[in-house]
């Protein structure tokens, strides 16, 4: 496993260790519960896998030309490691009500599958190529995809920890 995604896997595992079902479903009004945050992450991993499967099938990078706006976003998120708060998740990554047990059981497998397909595409198509477009950040290299998922995942791990603590009070 790539070191960035390994760090993410450990942080996710630690944030969920011993978390009860009641804690997973608690949320403040108008906000996601930990189960929904976890489902959002799961959907980002499975979506990235699907995108990279398209890259592998095409046998070539599918990244488009980067705009200045996208470059600035990549600098903030990937370069500086800062995930802006309050941004609405793209539609395909919004929770759909998947059973929390399913998501919890499958999220690490999805993370490992994502690691594998990114590595495979990077090996076959080159590490410097913009392999696939992110819906907000635009075209990213394999390493940028990994860093995005780490920054994004750690942002949500903090949310899970806060929700867990609030649910216990």
C-alpha cells in the first residue's frame, strides 16, 4: 500500500475502532452522521476506482487541460494539505443511505482497490501524467490523487472523531 493511503487507512481504522451503532448514527441537526461521512468516503473511493478503470481500459491518460482556477485549488488541497470547509460534496459522492454495516465492512477493501488501480495506471502510463480529472480539482497525477484522498480523508476523520465525542456526551 502506498504510504499516503496507508496513513489514511490507519487514521480511518483508529477513528472507527469500537464505535457503536448509536454513535455512528448520531448527528447535529442538518449535518451528516458518522455513518454518512463514512459512506461519502466510500463513494469517493469507489468512484475513483471506476474512473481509473476507464483510464486502464483506454490505455492512456484521460486528464484534460488544467485551468488556472483548478491549479489554485490543487495548490491549496494537494500542495498545502488544506481541505476548505463548508463545500458541498459532488452529487455522486453524497450519502445515499447505504447500510452502515456494509460501508463499514467494505470501506477498507475499496481503499485498497483504489490504491491498486492507481498504482497500476501510474506504472503503465507514467507518474508525471495527469491521469484522470477530479470533479473539482481537475486533472491530477497518481500521486496527486493519493494526496487528495489523504487530505480529504483526514478532514473527514476529524469530523468522525468530533461526532463520536458529541454522541458520547
